């Protein structure tokens, strides 16, 4: 486990982009914003504005209405003299039409006074700002905005309005999200591997909880990263936020159920229902989807820690490790719940899941051993029953040779040797017989006391004296009749297991 965490920390270090500690791009200074309800009649946009009132940038809210916003912006000399093309960035849930110094700069969708007249704009857009339009000193900006296609009313629907070097607006999100590709790989590989392992072993439903935690966390991460990958229209932002919250809640619920299954003896259902209700109450009381998503994971982790601590005092297996891992997880999210939410939350989740994966590997290994032991006991029981049945009522093999049918008792048949279209039967006291059948047919017809040890040999285990292993990996069976039968390398492990 310690080695796995060391590898994870090293991978985090080498995959962080060089720009992670760099300063953000130089942007223009917006000195004031004013919200105007009146719609200007005709040409002369600024002259037609009325009923304007000061407003902070964070209070701009075009959701469900048509809104006009005035702003004053000063572009610093550093940007003007850089020679780089400039762009006006608008990130938010709105269709917008922008006027710069009284001239139409561009549109992001088409704003309207109703849902039917509006064409939704992109959530993150940039408009090229020609140098000749920019004045040295204050510049006038007017925004015509509407957000009639919003699914959810957010407290802060507008995320950014800025003037800076022109670039794809998704780039700044990808700079943050690229490091998240490593934990995404860990989460997906863990979900697939342990999910398939549980399916192959036909395990109980609790065995699917850890891979589901990884799967839902991966889904949350992909929903988070989608903003830097797809240039989607602003209504999808609400769907994206609901996906992030839904995946976070599902991941937290599976984590909590896993801990309850491990460390809660009685009243598991009562504990689970109470925990879910408490998680929902806390998450719903926090404003903003980031806070709710963090609470949907943090609250189950805290409850899991509380459940693991008493189990650790009772010295239950792995309880102390669970308590420490969940405490560290909660500590990181509590200290920095918002800056980790976009990207580095998933490193913390991946680290927690690495711990859970180690536990799952141990559990799968133990389950596999138990299955092998149970299968071995079942095989020994079946063999004992066959031997007892053979002693009480020995069966026989009907042998057809040259048109004559002869019955050979099973307890007299020493071994069978494949010989092209026939099978040579070596018996105890009845001589050698040729049988017009294939060795595969005989394998299905003979009882469990007969064992196929080579593609050309089937042996009656009652006549085996000992097994010798050859240096080449093959083997040789010594029979009580003095005969020797080869054992192939491929079948050698099966023969040793059966004889053991």
C-alpha cells in the first residue's frame, strides 16, 4: 500500500503542467458595471439606455429575462503594445450581443425577450477585438443579454467577462483539467478490473460497491472535464452541473455502503437510511453546486470515518487503515474544498480508491482460495462417492471389436491408450483389448475415478502407485501393475491437484 501511494505521488509530480504555478493572463480592468432594464429604440445604443443602476460583476443575472449591461473597461498598455490579437471573453449562461465604444463587436447566440426569440449562446465564448476599436483609457462596453433557456437558476450565472490575448476559451479550462487524466485512468481501470472480477466470481452485491465508487467518480470527472473539451451552449451547463452532483452523490453513497457493510454488524439498513438522509440534508443546505457536490462526498466519508473508529478499537481487520484513510480524505477536502473540486479532488479520490483496491485484492484472493478449497473438497467427495459406488456395484464398459461386444468391469480397466481410430484398453488380468471409439468419448463415459493425464492416456486412479516429476516439466505415473504412463506438461498441475 505504501509503495502504491509513493508511485501515485510521483506520477502527480511528473504530470503537473509547467504552467500550474504561472500567473494568469493579463486582462483589462473593468471599473464599473450598470444594469439597464430599458430597451434602446433604434440606433445609438448607449444614448437609448435608461434606468441604469450600479451592479457588481457577480450580480449580473440574465436568467429568464432580457438584460442590458453597461461597463467601462481600460485596456492596459501591456496588452496594447504586446502586438498579440485581443479578445473579449464571456463565460456565462446567456446569449449576448456586444457593443464596444458604440460599435457592434459580435454576438454569442441571439438574445431575445422570450425563449422563442432567443438562440442560446455558448457557455464560454470569445470575440475578436480589433486594435483600432480600442481607445487608450476608458472604453465603453454594452451587453445585451438573455437567458431564457436556463434549466436551473444559479446564484452566479455569469462566470467571467474579460479582455485579454485572443485564444480558445476552452484552453484555460484544459490547463486545469489536463492533470486530471491520470486519476481518470486509475478510476476507469479500477472500475473495470474489479467489476469484472466480481462478475466472474458471481460475488454478492456488496462486492460491486468499490468498483461503483470508482465508476461514479470517473463519471463525475468526465462531466467536470467536458467544459474544456466541448464548446457547448449554455443550457448544457445546468445538465453538466447536475451530472457532477449526481455522480458525486452516487460515489459517496457507494463508499458509505461499503464501509457500513465492513464495520456495522446489526441495523445496517437503519444506519444506511439515516446516513443518506443526513447527507442529503447537509448537501441541500449548501449554496452552489460545487459546495453541494463536495458535501455529497465529504459527508459520507466523515460518517464512514465515525463508523470505522469503533471498529478499529475492536481490532477488526483493516478498520484502523480505513479510519486513517477516510480521516486524511476528509482533512484534504475540508482544508481546500473548492480549489480541489475541479481537478485535484480526483487525485485524493484516486488515492483513497488505491487503498480500497488493495483491500479488494485481498478479499478477492481470499474468496478465490475459499472457492478452490471448496471445489477441492467437492472433487474429493465426488471421487469418494464414485469409488464407493464402484465397490458396491462396479460398472462396466461395453467394448466393440470386430463386431463382438464385450463388457469389461471398470475396476479391471487399468488405463486406456489412444491408437489412431481405436483405443487400446489395458486391463488387470483380462488382457489387452481394442475398442472402436475415441479417447474423448471414453473420457465422458468413464466414471470420475478415471483421470486423463495425457492427450493419449486415461488412467484408473485406483491403480496409481506414485507420480514422478521430470526435469522437463512432464511427469511419469507408476502403476501398481508395473506399467508406466506419461503425464503431459500442460496437464501436470491438474493431475497433481487431483492426486493430492
